[in-house]
C-alpha cells in the first residue's frame, strides 16, 4: 500500500560504520555497562545505541539504519513514532496527562472503541478495566480477579507460556531460567502442556494427533487424584509469543475452554502480544470460536510504545469491590490518546486486511528460504507473528540455538533486527510493525538469504566434524 511508505524513516537498512557497534554507540554502550544494572539484555545481543526511529526503521547514534523486525518486542504495531498517532499524543499532552481513574472523554472513547471491536455477539457482555502500565500488571489483575470471583486460589498455566516478571505473572511463566532462584512465588500454580505440535509432548504427529494435551488437561480437572485442586482460572496465550510464536492446533482453544467452562474454571486469554491486530484480527482469539472470560491486553495498544495495559472481562466475572485493586498509573491519558490514534490509523488504512496479506507475503518468502535450508525445521505463524525454528536435523529436530545466534549476528551486521525465543532459544521471532512495506520485507529477506549462506557454510562444516 503506497500510503504506508510515508511512515518509515527510509526504505531499508543502511550500515555506514566500518564495523558494529560504531564509535558513538561504543561510548554509550560502555557507559551503560558501567552505570546501568546488569539485567540489561537486548544491547548485549544487538550492540547499538539508538538515536531515532520511524515506522520499521531504527537509526543508531552513528547513523546506521536497521530494519526493525523486533518491533520493540511486539509493541510497535503501527510503527515507531507514527505521525498520525503523534497528533493525538501532542494534543492530549497539552490538555491532560494524569487523571488516576477519573472519567475523561478520552478514556470513555477508548473503552467504547475496545468493546466495539469485539465480536458483535459478545461485545455488550464485556467491560474494560485499566491497571498499572505494563503487561505484567494486567496479568496480576486477571489472576486476582479470578481468585476473588471464584473464591479458589489455584491457577493452571501452560508450558512455554510467558506472562511477565512480577511475582504472580512470573509464577505462571514456565521458563525456569527466570525463576530458578526465586522460590516464593504465588502458590498453587500448575503447568500443563500447550499444543506445540512441532514438538508434541505426547509424541504424536499431524496424522495421529488426538488432542492428547487437551485430554491431559481434562484428566487433571476430572480425576480426584491428579493432586491438583480445582483452580480459579487457567491462563494461556492464544498464540504463544516468547515460547516461540507457537500457533496451537485448530480446535485446541475451543476444547480447552469447553472443559474449563464445564468445571466453572475461568479462562484468561493473555493477548498482550498476540492482540491489537498482530495476527490480522483485533484479538487473536477472534480467529477461533473460543470465548474467554478475561482478556489481558498491553503492548501494541499503546500505539507507538506508550505504556498501557488492562483487562477486558465478562460482566458476570465482575467481583471487585470499589478500590479493591488500585494503582497510581492507571490509564495514563497520553497512552489512551495514543491507543485511540492507533485504532483510528488502523481503521483508516485497513491495517487488518493489510496485516493478513503482508503476513502471507512474508510467510511465503520465508518458506522459500526454508525450502533449501536443512537447518530450518518449521516456519509458522499468523499475520505478522511468525516463528522460524532452527534444528540440527529436520528428522531428529534437535534444536540448533548456536546456528540462530550466529544468524542473528550476521543479520545484525547487515542491518536487520529480530527477537529470539522458544523453548530452546532456537526460534527466530518476527513481530515487525504491521505497516511494514513489501520493499522492506524484500530487503529483510535478502539480508536473511546472505546471512543464511554464511551460517550454513560455517555450520555444515561444524555439523560434519
Ligand atoms: N504476557 C505476554 C504474552 C507477553 O508477551 C509479555 C511480554 N513479553 C507479558 C505478558 C509481560 O508484559 P510486560 O513485559 O509489559 O510486563
């Protein structure tokens, strides 16, 4: 779409420093190392200091330009510093920034926008509640609401699920790396397998799959000897993000929801990463027939990176007493204005349709790339939430994180940024701005092609040794 071209800093990558990081980046990276806490992570994998960004292009302090297929970790759905959204931001910040939870026209308009974008049949049954500014805050609130509503305190989460870093959110996040030294998270959380068909925990494949993961979940709720008391809620991502952009098998969500409903267990869909048109629909669950009780949202809702988060929940789940869940930074007015701007931009440019089409386009290109690369085990995804799983061998599916690490470095050197995740850090995760143009995609693919050639040469030799 021609109009989207105007929303990017330039048409593609441009590396002008003799090597990366450039001289100015080096200075800032060193200072950061010295004076900022050691938990800093992304610049250790992509060593640059940032200067400015527009759309899908980021510029570092040395003037190098990168294609950003990382999108601020799935946040920048309408692109960096989108001018259309900035107009809403500028106007709002002159008027009112902080309003606690008082009503403003700005906020009411956003709530109406959110509800109006839900499926027709259910939109009148739901409400919106804003919490602290991050995704983790929304997850904490969802867990709390489910516990208050049901009077039960257990939660069932799914392996590969990522829900945040605060105590409750971390407790339902499966990656033990984040929790190995923290033993006192919220109690009574249990994990069950997600529908990860490429690595089915029940050793099944496409031909003999009988939804064993669903049956296992059902068995847990139905047998008195699973050791797990009836939980307040289950929490899951309709497409897992950090877990490796894993799209569950068709029918998985519906089956899980049906079983939970049967037992009066609330269903929380974490749409923090998969939501806000990332997969071509407002929320990912709308691609299925599964209806959750509570939905968490954040990330892309802030338009161009303004922090905002909250819940969408069915009215009959309402169980809060006034002020039972409070917070200082609930629904910052500028973030709300940015969210409204992003909604309007998406409508005006039909980004819903565009995301579906450009997603197919990118997926096709990636499949072509994969067809002659023995180290790519699977390309999967929906819309612009795409994962590429790297393996040592397509038959054994032994994860190949070393290859991906080198591949990321090679792409970085040529001006392409992306995220890495998955159960074994072997999944390249693409969550670019939804406004990314075909030209930018073509260039990213060209960078990947050259980088794959370099890495494949290196690893074919190593693999043989
Ligand atoms: N849920 C999901 C699905 C996420 O992807 C994330 C962040 N990656 C979170 C929750 C936590 O959000 P935040 O980092 O803003 O706390």
